[in-house]
């Protein structure tokens, strides 16, 4: 059901805008060469000698979101799949194995958690169909944060419906945030609200907008911003929820010019339009407790 109901969100908010980040890369590796060959920008080769790691942008995100007194969800990956030439997609998924078990990453997770950012699991490439693998990744992440991890988004948005959701539910997750597209923008199957696939407390919160999709579809900043504004105005009319995904690495402004500014503009527009701009767990827990649709 996709009909607006007055007062469905707390404190008279008109809609919800969920902020999220996938942490699937904390280090620039093969991109020094591949991005140079693709763009012929010498920056990519020169960035190899930077003191600051180009993809380590946690502090930038924290500073920006603190500026507007909002919080987001960080989904952290622990990829153990071995390198394979079997499929091009799998090569990209395994070339740079991000891991929240690295000491520096684990310490950042604890900092984020203490400052009220949500920590979620970015399920590894094959975990969507492997219950024991997902169970172990959840256990390892909870060992770092010291409390249950309630949200999950699968790497590459890999989903086997309804089997993946059954696995997630049985492992104690409250919600999945993988339902969306990594090729297109918009409301998959016209779903403007979170939904309950099993008619119980397990919730799926759809993904509407991913950074790379926006960048590939629209070339110029004004075009990108215009489309984002239209999406927000649309969801405001529906009174629903819009989840966005900005990867950690796109906050490197030398490599992704304008990406950080677009993210900030989305937050500003959401707040100006009367939206509840917050992390995914806040939206989901409210939904689980109050929504009847």
C-alpha cells in the first residue's frame, strides 16, 4: 500500500530521508592505474604519493553531518572471497578486500558508534546465499561494537528473494537495505515506504538513489541537483521514505568533484522540505513500532 497517511512520521515530519554509506573500500589500490587509463588524469597516478589515503573520508562525512545535526548509517564490509577470473563482476568484488577487522577500521567503527552513527553490516559478496557466512560476519562486527547489529545491506545489492531476507531475519537483523538498483534511480516496484515481506517485524527499506547511478546518468552538477530535488519533492508528496547511498570514497573531491556538495545539498533540501533526515535504524525502528501499512 502506497498511500500517504497524515502523521505517520514523528514530530510532524512530512517524509523520511535516510542517509547511508557503504564502506567497501577504505584504500585506493588498483584504481590508481585503472582510473588513470580511463580518464587520462595524471591525478590518479600522483595520488599514489599522497600522505592522506584518498578513500579514507570518515572525518569529512562526520563533520558534514554534524554541521546539520543529522546522523547516517555506515555499512561495513568484511570480504573473504578469494580472487577469481570467473566473472568480471566478481573480479571487482574481490580485487580490493575491505575488512572491518583491520585495526584502523575497527577503531573508526567504535568512534562512529560512540557518537551515535549507526553501524550496519555490508554483507560480503556471497553472504546473501550463505547463512553461516553471514552469521560469522555479523558476529565479528558485533564483537567490535559490543552490541547487536540490526541492519544489513548486501554487497553489490545481491539478493535472492525471499531466501536472503529469510537468512537475515533468522540471524536477528531488524532490516535489510539492499532492495534497489545499482544501475538505475528511483522507486523499485513503486515502493515508497518500508515493507514487511513476512508480515512480521522484519522490515525492508528500499534504496532509491545511489551516487554512481546519479553520476553516470547526469553529467553536470545542475542536472544532478535538479533530479535530486525532484525525487525529494516527489517523496514529500507521497509522505514516504527515500534512502540514499553515498560511498565512502566519493567524498574525495579531487576524484569525484561535486559528489560531496550534492550530498550536502540533499540534506539541506530534505530539511527545508520538512523531512526527517536520519539514519536507517531510526526510520526502521519507528516504522516497526508505529506504522500499520
